């Protein structure tokens, strides 16, 4: 159980720059985060995930690394990082960080050397070509800004390959020196005591002519090498894959328990939002039906929002148009193939729907990730460029800069207008209010952790005739004690009361108890069981 801690864990994703500024320079930093660890512990978080913290020009918020062996000067020092890791562990929590394997910044010394001449020793660390006509079947990911995956370099008259911004040249994983170097980087951070990595942009490591250059067998070979290295040197620490792909392609990244421990389930995320607007469970049922079983030691990671746009890459064209029309009516809300908005504004700040989606996040298969600020229903700022509008400072209280920083100007402005302004939405005020979203989040998190059913249990749909209602069993059998945890989760996806009739005769005589409220339901009879669910109601009924 201890080596598979990630199956029971609740993750919390945060951007150090946005969390808390300790020295008044307008940027959040490691010392600020250290000072707020009690807050994360109080919320009940098991594992924090830090967005990139290495030196970087921050063209892509640190996903453009200029030195893998240090901390960005705005965020602190390696000594601060050690203190952070100790502080996390002292509170019984864990910490993972991003490792950006696919590409570096164009300001990384490796790239500066690589581009300096066609015969430079590090020339082959990146992917160079005399023409920009190679790998034409690879899609462009940052559609809003990039015209090609090739960028022309004046100095040597050749093109270099980049799957993201042209400021992020791709490393060449056909080069054994690159593969070795990445393992050294892994060891460096592991030695600092972290519990794992969120591995960025995994599918794109290798390019091959005639393919879409994603999920290639050679990429899996490298992942296997990385995992074998982890198993030997760092057992118990995890690799979490960012592979924004269809379920069967992501399934391959679990390998035979010899690749990633965890992977994000990207396709289910937009479908949770879609199901609400369609007042129908169908899209959720379809995608989970298309989701293969995964090996014993692996786990999905599920999320509602993260630091990127709400991606609509893993939907059909019709579904994308539907999502854009419903959730991003204003063009500024759209980005690439997605929507750059936070959870609460997406749901019109309707707490019933925010809680409903969380009730699914915390009970569907996988380990949930909370995106910082969503525990209080923070807003976004669509007038900021790129994805910065969902990366604004965490709103701690109603003092200057929301209690985030003493500076006159912060790295991005604090949200200070209308219903999401920090005067109205902040941690302090919600902690003081027992019926706030913050208290709800804390409670549902704690509740989930009382059971193994949600992290480790089996999953089976319960599909009444009424499409507006989603139901599922989560059942966990403890082999040593013989005890069973059995939950029937019922979700009303609509804004109307809904009738459901279920055949629960096998449980006749059992009195279901809603774990979320403690309320007992009528004893189940041996005939059909009829219930009425209030608008947007959710129940976690214990039937054991
Ligand atoms: C991942 C990150 C995203 C970044 C990209 C390139 O998708 O989540 O923020 O821009 O990789 O590194």
C-alpha cells in the first residue's frame, strides 16, 4: 500500500509564482509557499505538484527551461527548495515537480551551442534539418501562434524542430547523450527528496517520417528506460504522464506496469462540462466505455481545470463547437483548441454546479487534482495574454494584493473587479464561513480519504432510464479483513428534479446512508427503488 500511495492521494497543482510572495518583489516564491504549507495541510492535500521552477526566460511560464539544475532566481534557491521538501514531508504530505523532457528554452546553453554551427559538439542534441518539409504529418499544437513545427535559424541556414513555441526547441531523443542527461536531471531532483515527476509533453519525444510523430514505439522505449531507472534507484517515487491523447493511446503509457505510474485522463474532463450543458450523462458514459482497464500498479489522474486552456483536443469537431459556443462565447475566452477560463466562471459561479463537478471529480476512477484557487472558486482574467488569465495570484484575504504580496505591482494583476474580486472571493473569508466552497472542498476531500473505494475500488455504471442521471458503483473489497466498502453514487446533471427507478433488490433490507450528509435513506425493498433527486443533487450512498 505504501508504494502505491498515489492511488489514495489527492493532488494540488500550484504555480509557485502565484502562491505567496515572501519578499515583496511581486512574484510568489518558495519561501512564500513554505509559509503556506499549513494551509495545504489543513485543506487535506496529500501531494503538491509544482509547475516548473527552474531558471527560465518564462516565455512559456517555465516550460522553457534554461538550466535544469537550479531554481529560478525569482522563486528562491536550492536551499529554499530543500527546506520546502522537508516542510512538506514533516506535514505528512508529498511533492512532485514538473520535468520538461521534450524541449528546452532557446536560451538554454545547450541550444546556444547547438545552433552555433553545424559541427558544434551539441549540434545533435536538437533536431535540425536542411528543409522544413520533413515530418509534415505532425500537427501544430500552439495553433494561435505557430505556423510550422520548423523554425529557420539564420546562423547556419537550417531549420530546428519545435512542437510548442519556436522558443522551445525539441531535444533529440535519438541521441543517447540526451537520454543520459535527462536521467541525470531526474537523479538530481530525486536526491533533493521529491516524490516524483509530472513529466511534460511525453508523446512528442521522437520523430519519424510518415507518422504523426506522437506515441511512437521509440518514445515508449525511452519511457521504459526511465521507469527502469526509477525502479532501481528511486522505488516508491512516481512518474505522472502528461499525454493529451485518446484513452487507448494513453493506456500504452502504463505499459505492463513498466512505464508510468499515473497518467492524466484528458478526454473525460471536457465531457464532465459537456454533460452538464447537455443535461445528459451520455458523453461521460461513452468515454469511460472507451477507457481500457489499466495495470495493477497504475492510476488515472483526473482534474476539472489546470494551468492550461481547457483542452478540446480530445473531442469531435461538433463537440468542440458545442463547447466553444456554450462555455466560450467571447473570442478572448478561446485559445488554440481550448478555453482559457477557470472552473467557477465556466459554471457561472453557480455553487451547485461547482460542487456537483467536484462530487464527480472525487468519486470517479482515478486520483483527483485540485487546481490552486479552485478550492475557493477563484475567477479568471481573459484580458491577459496566453494562459496567464488562469494563473493570477491566489486570493488570501481582502488586504493589499489579496494578501499575496506587499509589492506595488505583482507579476500579473490580482483579480479585483466584480463578483470574483479578492474582496469577495478569498481564503480568509471562506475559512471563516462554515458553508463556503472551501469548507465543502475540505470536507469532500477528507471524506474520500476515509475510504479506499474511490482510489482503489471497482467501477460500474448504474444507468437508469433517465439520461439526466448518472449513477455508478464504487466497490472495494479488503482482501485481508474481508470487509467491503460499497458506494452507489447518484448524480443529477440537470437543473430539474429527476425521478429514478433502480433495481436494488439484491440489497433489500439495507439502509443506505449518504456519506456526504450522514442522512439515512429509506430501507431498500425487494421491488424497484424509486428516488427523486433534487436539481444538481449528488449522493454517495453507502450500501454495505
Ligand atoms: C504542457 C504544459 C503547458 C506547456 C507545454 C509545453 O502542455 O502543460 O503549459 O505550455 O507543455 O511545455
